[in-house]
């Protein structure tokens, strides 16, 4: 099955073609990415220190058709060979989402192709099924960390998802973005903080809290960490010279909480596969420390992360969910397709 994925929930205009099938012998799903086109608006929004919804929507409207055309061209596929269109319907910025949704509706009508709606968070998790023969054993646990979400999701089987942990305030990516802004670093803050943290050479003195690390649930909170950083910066007249150290400690505080809670949940629910998902997973230090700790503390568990190009927003992950939904004929008529927030 060939699926056209469309993603416009925030500031990336993306389209992809994925080819999904069931392996003949094992029946396991196999989803190959034939093209994955992303037009990132980051350089435009950087000037404003964050995403400006109105500008994002206008950019999506300008770029969506060329991006879809490129995805078809790169995959060497004609519209008549597409079996379904998968489009992000939420969560996200409503004006951005609307561009993808309206485009999907129009193409569905014009090309007479079925549509399946996709949840953006679920799609981040399903990026773990792209271009891999590495089987997922269940129950599985997914840590989804993006600009808008920090969630621990229990998957008893494919498609059976239950949120067991959530953020009470800021998401992990949001904490990276806001922390970076406080230190005068560029948007998006995650890659900036990560790059400065790598520059730290000397011994560390600054200490920030690990919020909710020992709470009896699997929830998160990052807003207090951000406030602690603000107080530390206010008290330190030389903070500009110490940016690598602040970045290192701030990043480590986020990493410690994410890893601790995920391992605790994996132990409690007898998890067989731990998967990471979302833009924050692009953080190399987080990936490295996760792998090390899982090996030490949960040696019999499978550990999965998507290839780097499928961690931040992309449409291949939308196609991945789309394949499973299309296989189960979970379609919606173009007249009924709506954004969901
Ligand atoms: O999943 P994503 O691309 O978009 C949303 O669905 O939100 O995630 C974007 C978030 C931003 O907050 C960004 O700062 C963060 O992912 N991010 C990172 C890194 N690369 C992107 N955070 C930490 N380290 C990184 N290397
Ligand atoms: Zn995302």
C-alpha cells in the first residue's frame, strides 16, 4: 500500500510517500519511506523567538503543493498509485493544521483517494516502525517528548494506547526553548542548549532541581526548573561567561527526570520494548544516556528510537500511522474531515 502523508501542525510543511506491507512469513508490518520532504520555517520564526501562527499558516499555504509534488516526484509515483492520504488533524496550531487538512480534502476529492486522519503524538511514536525490521515486543512503553508534549504511553498491543504520565505544565521541548530564550540563545532552543552543553570543559558548580523525579506517579513538571534557571541567572553577574555550564546542567536536569521516570514505569508495567519519540529525542546526549541506563537497568528490554530524520516533525511518521489505519479501512469522507485540538 502506498500512503501519502501530510503534516502541517506547527512550523514544518511536510509530505512523504511510504510503502507498507505485511511480511509474508512473519506477518510483521514493514513500512518503507519512499520520500520524505520537509520545508522548515525555522529561519523565518527565529527572528520572532518562536512560532508565529499567522506566519506559519501563510507559509504552509505557499509551500504545501510544491512539497507534495516533490514527495511524489522523489518517490517516482503517480497520484493514481496512492492508496490513501494520511493527514495530521491535531494536536497543533489550528491555522497551520487547517492548511494540511484542507489540502488533503481537496486532493481526496480531485484524485478520488480515501483519507485517514492522524493524531500527531501517535505519529511521533509510529516513527519507530519506519525503515526497520526490528520487531516490537509488547507491552511497550513510549516516551514522547516534543515542543508541546511530554508523555509516557503504555501500549499493550499495537493501537492500544494509554497515557500513564503527562506534564503538569511545560513540555520538555518547551523547557528547552524557554530556557534558551532566557539565555539569549536562538529558537529552537533544544539544539542550541545541546551545542553549548558540549562546550563545557571545567568542573560543574551550578545545580538545578530535578522536578518530580521522586513523585509517586509518572507525571512531569518543567516549569519550576525554568524558574530556578531564571533565579540562578539573576544572581550571577557573570552568567554570560557560564552559558555552557548552565546549558549542561539544565539539559542534564531534563535528561535525569525523563530517564528516571521511564525506567520506573518500564519496571512497574513489565515492559518488553521502550521506544522514544518526538523532537527532543534528537538530543544526542539524551539518546546516549538512555541507551546506557537501559542496558544497565533493564538488560532484557528492547530499546527503539527512530532514525534522526524521523524524530522532529515529518510526514513519513504520518504515513506510518496512515498505513495501519488504511489496512484496517479506517477512512473518513473528505466532507467529514476536521481539525481536532
Ligand atoms: O516534535 P517536534 O519537532 O515538534 C513538536 O511536535 O513540538 O519537537 C520540537 C521540539 C522543540 O522544542 C525543540 O527545541 C526540540 O524539539 N528539539 C530538541 C533538539 N532538537 C529539537 N531538544 C533537545 N535537543 C535537541 N537536539
Ligand atoms: Zn511533533
